[in-house]
C-alpha cells in the first residue's frame, strides 16, 4: 500500500482539517541556522527565514500532520482486518517512507533532497512472527534492503544485479554484532529542479557524513560531536581521514549489484580516531505495546520499530 499523504499539497480529509491548529514545526539547533558561512554556496548564500517563511513552514507542517491522520486510520483498519481473519500471526508488516523532509533547517525551505539528517533518516516500523518486542539495533540499513528482505521472507534468492541485503538477521533475537554489519552507506542525488542542491554523492558512516558536490565543494560532519550538522569540518579535518572517505565513496559510486556489499562491509576507518556510534533507544507506544527502536540508516536512515502483534 502506498498512500500519497503527507506529500504536497498535504490535503487533509475534511474530518481532520481543524486538528493541530496551534502546532508549530520543530525548531531544533539547525533551524534557521545562524551561521552558514562554512557550508557550500547553495546554502551559505541563503538569507535568514522571515515571518512569511516561518508561517508557511508551520502551515505546511500542520497540514502534513492532518493528512497523516487518514493514513493512521488506514493502518489501523488493515491491522484490524488481519487480526479479525487470524492472518496477523503469519504476517509481517513494514511501515516506512522513501525519504525524509526538512522544514527550515540550515535556512532551507521545505524539501527532501539534501544529505542532511532530516532528509536521509526515515521511519521504518516492523512487526511480525518472531520479531522481538522492544528490541534495539544500531546497524546501518538501506532502502535497497527491502527487496532482499521480502525475497528472504518468501524463500526466494535475489539475482546478482539486486543491491542491498536481507534484514532478517536484524529482526531475530540474536542479531549479528554491529561491527560485523555495514561500515558505511552511499547517498546519491542528481539535480533535477531549480532550488535543489547541486548533484552530489555522499558517504554516511555511524560517525561521519562526507559529501562531494560536482561544484568541487565538500561537507564533512562528525555526528558524534555535531549531531545537528552545524559545523562543516572539511577544511580542518585530518587529511588521511578525508582520503579514506573519498576512496570509499569512489568505490561505492562505481559498484553494481551484489559487488557493493563487500565494499559497504569494509572497515572504512580502522585508525584510532574512529569510534562507532551506538544509537540510543527511544520509547513509545503502539497497539502491540512494542517500543520504538533505532536501527540506523536506510539510504534515508530508518528508525525501525520491532514488535509482534498478539
């Protein structure tokens, strides 16, 4: 199932049109960022957000929330039908999105095509037989993993041209160690519209974001020290670290099919200055009383909820 909401124009159902009247869009440390002089020109030349910008961001945010209420009802109806038929005990459900979305971060109007965290992180909820309730994972995953995962659930073997890997080992109660999983993931963007970032390719590891633009500009963030990507450290970073990131990105941009897996697994930064991030668990409630889980990125990084409906 692929509902259009909350994509623009984010039109809510009439029954939801008056909800969230006083809600404002989140304004974290990167919102309308004060100093963007260290960023590439497509960001550093932007002005601060004005009153009209802020009003539009809040208006769109409210409509996105409103339009999602019908999606919530659809999901509840689907789960109710599965429970009523008895099929829920033999059904896996994956709930996710194809991209994240920024609204005002780094002075940027609403969009989805940057390499920043708001755009590359998306939710992924998973429930199904044997999936441990409340489990937490810190492994890097990609949206290209979905097809191999569905194939594995069906007992099929994907052909060699298929990229990604099955997530079934991560849905088990004894997943592989983080260090035995992916070390990095590739992020790609090609400029298609005015206002988009320049074409770029990026590498995301548990600790770093490294971006190469076709303009010759770069971005590099240490996400442990700077989770909101406020300080582009490319100009001051260790030359050996940048060289390693560039080489790994070059290899991933050229690989195809099953050959990409070993490149993603290669320990990118074995030097003493590299430390992996272990994601913190978040809590929340869904119908099964399962908890939110952070399983890391998914080409847009996905937060994964694992659980099993009774």
